[in-house]
């Protein structure tokens, strides 16, 4: 059996809990956009030592939804390290603020689709 070397079983329970307790913005993005998308999106996916909010393995694309806690300098550094880690394994991460999703889901969807077009046409 082939195992994903980036899967961290220590994060399984936390990822499950995060899937069951998604934020309002995460719920909106998933249920009103990503769930119906032509590509399959995984919610709260453990990758390495991190849990990505949304991950599409086919596109190697992560979507992160950030709230105000991400403004703190400690959390900014953590987010930068996450993004660098994902890039080091050829996964692109894009970020949106909660308010972007809650007040402008259509625009967020357009940005995601534009990013997908860039990925699909090298």
C-alpha cells in the first residue's frame, strides 16, 4: 500500500474537528462555491505539519481563509512559513480574509477561477 509521506496522522483528529467546526466564512465558501466546483476540494486537509483550509490535489492549490488573528506578527510568521512549506512541495496557497468571502463571494470565486486558469495553462 502506498502512503502519502506528507500525511501526518497526528493531525487527523484536529482536522476532523476543524471540518465539523468550520468558520462562517469557510462554510460559505465551501457550501456556496467549492462544493459545486468542477474540481474536488478537500476541507481541512493535513499536509505535512499543517492543516490547509481547502486543498485541491488535482490542481495542487490551497485556499486559506484568514480572520483577524492572522494580523498578529506571530501568526503572520506562522502563515509565511506555511506558505513557504507548501511552495517547497509545489503546492500554491492563496489567501482571503473572512470579510472577502462573506461580503464578496462572487469576486473571491473569480479570483480562484483566474488562479486555476493560470495553473491549467502553463
